[in-house]
C-alpha cells in the first residue's frame, strides 16, 4: 500500500483482528492445518522448518469510492456481500511471518512496529505475538523485507532503536535502488513523496550498516528463495520457503483482501504502483500456485492467513490449507 489513502488507512482505525468477518467453515479449515493456534500466532511446519505467523493487527476504515480503480464501488460491495463481509467498511489485516531453520531465526516483513501500538492498539502487535509464539526479537538472526511500504518496514524500528538488534536486514536490490534514488523521489507524485521520506527515516544510520541487498531468483537465507513479483512496487518480492519436498509460497502483497483480489485477479487495488504489471504478476503467480497446489501465506489475508489457491470459472479462490 502507499500514497495518501495509505496514510488515512493506517491512522486512527478502531477495529482489531478479532473483528474480521470470515465464513466459519473457512476458518475451521485454517485451524485444522495448524500445529499450534492462538489469537495472535499460528505455528506449522514446512518440512523440517517451523513457521510462526504472527499478526501485527488490522485496520478498519470506510470503503473508499475508488478502492478498486477499475470497478465501481457498487461492484466491490457486491463482492464483499458475497463473501459475507461488511459492505460499508473494509478491514485489512497485517500478518508478518517468521521461521526457524537450524541456527537461523528469520522474520519476513515487520508490520507497523511496537511504537505504533502505543498510538493505535489495533496495530504494532507483531513482536508481542511473535514472542507468544516462542520467538524473541533479540534472537532473530535475519529480517527479510519484501518491499518498502510502511506496514512492511516500519517495524524494523521501535522508536529510534532497532527492533531486532542482532539481525542482518535483507532488502530487494531493485526496491532499494528505487526508494533511495533522489531523482525518483523528485519526479514522483506528491502523494508518494512521504513514502520516500519514510524509507529514509527507517534506514537511517542505525540500520544502514545492517542492510544487505539481495537479488531476485536467488536464495536470501537457507531455504528461502526470492521471487520477483513486481507491480505492487518496482522491486516487490515474494518468497518460496522449501524444506525437503514441502514448500510454502509467501506472497507478500501480490493481492490485498482475497475476497476481492484473489477472486477477481483483474481488479486493480489503489495501492499498486503499476496496476497493469501487478495484474500480470497476480495471474501468473496464481496460475502457478493453483497448478502446483502449494500452500500460500498472505500478508493481507484474514489471520492465520494460510491457504491454497484454487482456480474458478472467473478467477481464483482462497481455500483452506
């Protein structure tokens, strides 16, 4: 997400994750796939790797007129009603994920950060929920960032201090190149300029010497392959986590709310920087996931945010894992 509407979305919302409305049978399928499930974390295995998905929280806000750029508000409301969701408001969850693989303890994306929780208790809960799931922030060896929107990078800091003091931070090279380029900032729309400033703030001197850039198509840390899923941002990245014959696709922001954008892959969410490229990426990605029946973890999916992608007559659907 980005731009002016992102700032509105992330400020002053009142609903928590527990307010999410999801079909009960769908949740039952999610819960049955988990090794350990609580209100704030979900543990499961990918081969020998233990995964801990932990919610950062959720924000609820009035449905914008142009949340979907190429559909009317009325069509969006029909889709929400079909999914038994509120047609006047949207709830967007934030669900980072972590895993243990041997001596490595890896966090993928960071949420809004503990400091945000002091102002808006409905977000900034990832570190707390991760600890409840058995992973202490001080024990994290690596933080891998998918892209540079605030709900993915702000949690690198707790106030002005690193949230993960002993971790190396891995960022996509293409994303770093774009968001740290002053020429790109100068020619960007005014609504995007605060996102450039936020990147500069987060990656200030305290974190710069901890940053390693990674390339798409290569392993970032053992077991985790970076996959180019560009369109949402210029360097947007998803990941394939593999152990033995088992795999998990961590889709970052390939889609936002699944009831809208998994079911309708041609719909363009207002947060995608290049909507056409994002759609092409979405269709290609979901075709692969449906064909290979790989489990998928979605950052903006209803917690615990784990499922499988199935093909339908008109698009795709998120099914239980």
